[in-house]
C-alpha cells in the first residue's frame, strides 16, 4: 500500500504514469499464442487453438429455418414500438420468463426519461395482437352525454403521434448445429475491461478438447498486447477495428462469438457487420441494448495518478462486485487469470472511451443472429433487468440465469457455463414436417380389398388356365 502511494505521488509530480504501460511478459508465446499486428505498432496477443482431429467429412444436419418479421417504430418522444408481424416466429422460440408463449405481440418500450416526456396511452388496436409493455395511462375526459354539445374548451385536443423513424425487419435464417467435428466452425472469445484472454481458460480448454477451433485475443492494453500511451487508442471504434481485423484473419464459414461485459459490444458490432458469417452469439452479463456513452460523474475521470493511488481499493471493489463470494479461491482466480490487472492509464482511457451512439435499441433489434444471454444472479455491475430488456429487443434470444454466479460467472461456475454454451452450439430449430403434394393425396385410393395376385398366394386367370 505504501509503495502504491509513493508511485502515485511520483506520478503527480512528474506527470507520467508510475507504471510503464507495456505488455506483460509471457513464457507461453509458443504454446498456442500468436502476436498479430493489427496496425503498424499495434500488436495483440491471440490464443489460437487448432485441435488435432481427423479430417472427417461429417455431413451437417438439415437444420431449421426461422422466419421473423418485425416493424420497429421510433417516436419523437422517445418511445420504441416493436410489432411482431404474421406467423413468422415458431412458438418454441418465443418463450417468456414464465414459460408462456408469445406468438404475435406488440411491445412498446419507453426509451426516454418518463418525467421529461409524458407517456401517451396505449393504442387499443395494438392490444388485439398481444400485450403492450411500458405504456402509461393518461387521464381521459368523460364522454359527453346524448343531446348535449361537446365542450370544446375543456376537451383536450388529441395530437397524432408522428414517428421519427420506422424500420421493417424481414429475416429468414437457416440455423444448424455446430459440432466440434465440423471444420467450418470457429469460436471467438472477447473479454471486457480489465480482463484478458486468460479469463476464458476453462472454456477454451473445454471446447478445444471437444474439437472446436477457438480464438481469444487480448484487447489493447490488456494481457500481453501492446499498450499505446495515447487515450485515442482505447476508444470503442479503435478497439472494434482491432476485433474486426482479428475476426477477418481467423473467421471460418460458421463463427460463434462469445463476449463478456464490454466485450459483448464488440460481438454485437461484428454480428451486425457480418451477419452471414456470424452463426451464433453468446452475451455474458453484457447489459441492456443502449448506446454507449461515458459517464461524466465517474471515479475513472480522476487523474491517472489518483487512480493509481486508489488501485488497491478498486481491486477490492471489483472482487466484491464481480464475485458472489470473496474468499481466497476468488482472489487466486483473479491472480491466475490476470483479471483486473491493467495500468491506471489504460483503465481510465477504456472507461472514458466507451462512446458508441450507433449501438442503440434499433441497432440491436436488427441483428438476425440467434443469441444466448447468460446472466449471473449476484451480478452487481449489470442488473438482471438490463438483460431482460435485451432479450425483449433482440430478434431471437434466449435468457439463461445462473443462480450461483455473479459478473465473472464463467470463472465462478465454469461447468454450468460450458454446458449452456455447448447446448446452444448444438441447438437447431426443428424443421416443420413436409406436407405431401395434393396430387399425390388425390391419386391415392383407399384399399377396400386386396386383389388376389400370385405374390400374395391368390390365383390369377393365367395360373388357373395352366392348372387345367
């Protein structure tokens, strides 16, 4: 603690970061680790495991098609109206939290502050197709009696809401099972702020043993990747371009993206940019479908030297909020997996660089990829309501809650997370039964009696003539 305070004081006096921002040393550079230069002077460490498996041309299953059609209307008062149109969705894919199905529904979501923007009443026509969520009731004036003229001075004038933006999404997607024996499948793991690729150790070992090709990079300034001493190197757009370069380098025909916390935003970006190559996505404690914007009143806006002095307190706070239990085992997990082990400069730049106005609700609703949401019940960083909101907005999503986990659920409950992920990899929608052509049904006559033939033991006219 005393050393930390002295380093922080030196940082304030000299104006330089006390801890030099360089990648950590690693002795495992040849054991599945690669160093990729995504830009001149910008090098990322990547763990790439290609399992040793026999080249088997295993035929893929037929899979199943999912057709979803939605109409999204954004109003000027900050409301988002989502309408599921037609019978595009299969009932087995639209399970609510209580197990009920939602075939065709209209969902109205409040986006802005309800105190600043009054919420209009729900359209009674929309209730015929389902339920309306997030709408408030406005006081209505009593209807005038028969024979009396309506009082125009007291009756409020109704104004028709004008939509600011309308988007129609008509997506039909074929989803197949992704097995470890399939050579066209690659699994990507993306960590969040303060983490490293080592937090995915249990998952990478598990899936590589099953035959999957796995790829996990260190974000810039994390793990053993290079860490530039410029804040612009840690904006969302700079990091997203890094992930784009990694994805284009290692991508196969069918790719599965798995993100944690801030890493979910990069998986969302890639799924939106490359919907034909991204087959499935897993979001672990990623939060709600809101545009990223740095907080003005945050502890991470303090000077770097002050954050360096507070680093022991920040590490303890992360341990309490990130794990359901705070024991020696959890402390060892943080140490072994190199989690929350970044410099104060990188931490401050990462938090202040989370600006992504394009990633709003409509952006998330346009993603046609099936998505699995995994939430740790004791997560203090991401409330469960945010993941529930994400499940409502996404086109095709499943929400799974792990009761024993928190924010770092993949480290706390690796067996449960691995099982959920593997089941999702293998999942494919059921194909509808093929109906027989009408001509075939019309020509087929019901059998009333079998005609005796030689094959079934009966005598034909030709056989009778021969016996005579």
